[in-house]
C-alpha cells in the first residue's frame, strides 16, 4: 500500500527531502531538457518534480493513487491533480508525451498492470521516466524516507519488468549517492557525494532512474482481439469440446487465415499512405 500523501508531502518539506528533490530533479531536467508544447503527467507523487516544467509544458497533470490520497497542485490557481486508480487512468490512449513515475512502482500491488496503463496513455515517440528504489542502496534500508517503503528493485528485475511490458529503455541512471541523514554536515556535502558516486559508478545509489519508450507492436494488448477473431472464424476451435478433439488443426487454420487478412490490411494501409 502506498504511503499517505501527508507523509510524502512532509518528507519533501524537510531539508533531506529538498536534497532528494534536487538530486533526482537534476537528472530529470537533463533528460527532459525541452518540454515546450508537450503534455506531461506524473503518477505516484511527482508534484515536487513537475514544478520546474509547469510553465513551459502545454499541460501538466499530477495523478496520485487512490490508496495514497491527493493534495492540490499547484499550490495556487486551478488544480491539475487528481485521485486515480493506477491501472485505470482517466485518459485516452496515446495522449501524454512525458510521464514521470515516482513513489508508485515500488508500492504497486500489480506493477505489470501499472506499467501497461502507462504504456497505453504514452504517445508513440513519447518517453516515460521511472524513479525506483535500488535494492542495494542505503535509502531503501532507512524507514525515515519514502524510498525505504515498499519493494526495492534490482537492475535485473527492472530490466525484466520493462521487457514484459514492452518498454525499451534508452537511459539507465542512478541518483541519491548521498546518505539519507538529516545532519547538516551530510546535507551540505550531498552534491559532492553525488558527483563522486556518479563518476566512480559506486554501487550504493538510492534509486534507479530509467527512461524508456514504448514498443509500438504490442502483442499483450491484442490477445483478446485475436481470440475474438479466431472465435468468429472458427467458433468450434475454442469450444470446450474442441479441447478434447482436433483443436490444434483448427486453431492453426484460423490463425493462418487471420494472419493473411492482417497482412492484406497492412498492405492496403501502406498503399493508401
């Protein structure tokens, strides 16, 4: 279950929270250097990070999980935040150019379903950026920060999750090399820790930062359509009795017919364009 929104807001109001926002925000700004005219969205608790893009983006939305709660964002003016179900976002397909997922994946009950929904609303050529606690990092071992809550990930687990949900990573980075201590000494030296850790590639960064694009050919989303079309072509192929009979041959014939029909449609589409 996600953290309460008041705990997240309280953390980012502390000096340590401000350090985390700045260090992660530097990577975010480097990856999204120009968002003029684009639609932006965060899922989880991304309000502290989207502030820097609000004036240049065409549209910026902050979506927060129903279990977490929601706060008004921005602090003044018309609200652009909403309480949502992370697996049923109230957006049409391919409607957002940039999506930030932070404080969401590690607490999601069904991370695959969350990523599939992010895939759905992301535009072709759009980019999603995921901030996920690292299993090796110190931040995941400290209860006083939201990065120590939920399930941290290894790089291999994230790579497999991206593959299963048809995202193609274009950037792998890390942040929060500085230890998560509230003492003024550590806070003052946080930027130096970050630079040294990034240059040396030290293994104890607090979070992974992955930027990915979506693969345009998505078999996961067409499985129901294929099953429906197969049933229309050969209803007996999917009947219960067929499982005890000659269903393999019928399914092969149905899939062959379906493949030919889709090939003809693709050729007609290319010819028309």
